[in-house]
C-alpha cells in the first residue's frame, strides 16, 4: 500500500491524502479525486483525449515509435495532439517517448474505458507490435505482446507470447516466472499447447527453475512435484532421477526433511554397472548434502563419486567430488594431509577442465 501511494501520488499532497483515505475504505479511488482528474482531461480536445486513452492502455510510458504506429495518425496530426497533451501538463516527454505526468492520470483514463474499448485498444497494440518487430528489443516486445493479447482475450496468442516472453528473460527471473504461470494457466484452454511449449513435464521443469531463480522456493518445489506427477511412470529413469535430485535441492533449501532419502531414490534409478557422468553427478551431490547434514558419511560417498567420475572420464565432476571430500576431511580433522591434497587435486582438475570444449 505504501509503495502504491508513493508511486501513484507523485508527491502531490492532495493525491496522497486521498489515496490513503481510499486504502482505509476498500481501495477504490474516491469519486472526488477521479472527477478532478477527468476534469483536467476534459479540457483538451477530442483527438487529444482519444490519444490519451490509447496511451493509457500502453502503460505509464509509451515509446514514440510505438504510439505513432498504433495511433495510425499522420505525423503532423500526431505531433499536434501530443503537444496539446504536453502543454496541458498531462504528458511528459523524454528522449524517446512520453509518460503520464501522474500515474493516477493513466489509471483513471484506463478505468474510464468501456470493456469493448479495452479489448479493441489492446488488440491494436498487439497487432502493431507484431507487424513492427523492430520497435523494441525481442524480450521487451514478447512481454508486451503477451500482455496485450491476454488483455485482448486472445488466449492462443497470449499463450504463444507468454511462452516466448518467459524463455527470453535472461535475468528477469520474477518476470519469467510470471509468464510461465500465465502460460500454465492457459494450457488447458488452448489447442495443442505442446506444439508451442514442448512437453508439459519439461515446461514445468523450466517454470520450477524460474521460480527457484526468482527466490520462490515453495513455488519451485510445487512446480517440480507437478512435473513428477504429470510425467508419471512413462518418464525415463534418468529424467525422473534428475527431477528427484532437483526436488532434494529445493527441500534442502527449505530445510525440509527427507533430502537424503530422495537422493538415494534418485541414484537407485540409474544403472551402476556402467559408470556415467550422470551417475557421478548424483553421487557427488549426495556427498555434498551429507557434508552439510551427516559429515562422516560424506567421506565414503565422495570417494564413490570420485571413482565413478574418473571411470566416466569427467574431470569436472571429479574435481567437485574431490573438493567435497577435501572439505569433509578438513572439517572433521581426520587426516591433516589428505584433506589439502584432495583440495589441491580438485583445483588441478578444475583448471584442466576449463580447456574443454562445451557443447
């Protein structure tokens, strides 16, 4: 509530007071404040009012190239109505676009639209952005298209662009999770969703990773459990083992019990007669968990992981397992010589592994 008041109030005492009062009485904007803002808007011409309503659908700020494309006006007419809005202190220009002088102004304009207008104007934005792919970076464009198509009630387009937006957010983890959640909410109402997003269990895996990166461990675990449920017995043993290992990691982060049992279950699914990098990775992760939860048992687990990794020819995992073993020995003070020796060998393998080609 405080953040909303600070943002929407714009530092104007009257706005702030009215917003605080509204928050105490249910959250609706007072009619007096709404009428005051609508009165200011009514003082500009009809063309300017139409443009302001169109811009309100675009957000608190709209790029010039975007509004020029969506509005469909001649350049001279667009400049005229934009200048009118700026001179009326309704819009503020910057280097490449325009923002509403007050966030409340945009909110009131948007709320004043008829339901049919909202759908039509969001569709206009979405169509323009699809026709002009160079208006903004791909990741931003995908987010905007997902938003506008969803508001325009086009579930198929909203689903496609939500999937795209989720996968294009390299560092916007919370934003990525929001789009994964929207795509999952639309999964049952669009035809052939897997043709766009791929198999549902794998998409749930992606969403779980996004939730984990966004710091929402509970949601990440819930999505992972859903992936395990949906995949069921038809999933291959390695896919199931990987999900169980990831589940163990989430549970460890949330301080939940049963982590080592899950790791044992995951390892039991992988054949042990032929050493593989995948098996070694699971064994190494179990050893690293035991380093935290049951240090004495971590020694034997780490040695097993080292042996498997060496047999599989994977110095990256061997380095990690030797690091786990060295830390365990040093922590317990069992062997003052072997601990540093294992850590030194782990460092050598790590340096060697840096020269390997990654595929």
